[in-house]
């Protein structure tokens, strides 16, 4: 009887952990920090990117020695604001720099404005 309870508890724990860490596969990059958007919102495919890249590529936090220690679920606009500050680029520049430079380096994915900011 004990092995059955152990298995049931293990299955329940795995199921709950997945729900706790689940995130939509695709979501709009809509940060209030940027105010009213001039272009259509970018639909970001989180699942596709998380399967190919280390999470610290985007979810970054730095220790006092400027080492990337990563961060879970911290929104981009918690560090990157509408206007750049010393040592931290603006939110818009951070998105554009990370997305476009990576897509260009891989020679894959959208690099032009209308390819990301798709009008419906």
C-alpha cells in the first residue's frame, strides 16, 4: 500500500510543479513602461525560444561583479525603463538589440520592423 501512496504523491507533485511554472507558449510583448505603442505588439514565442536558448540569455540579473546570475520571471521593465539610464539601455533598445542582433547572427528569423510588428 505504501508504494501506491508514494507513486500518487509523486505524480501529484510533478503535475503541480508543471502548473506552477507554466507560461503561455506565445504572448504579446506589452510593457506599460513604453506607453502607447506606435506599432502592432510583437507576439513572442516563448516556447520556441526556451527550447533553443539558455534562460539567462533574456532573464538576467547581475551580481556585484557584473556576472549574469539569471532571474526567474522578472519582467524586463523592472530594470529597463522607457529612457536609458547609466549602464542600462532603454526597454525598446533592449528588445531591439537582443532580438535583432540574435536573429542576424543566426541568419534566421525576423529582422525588419514589419516582420515582428505584424498588423492584423
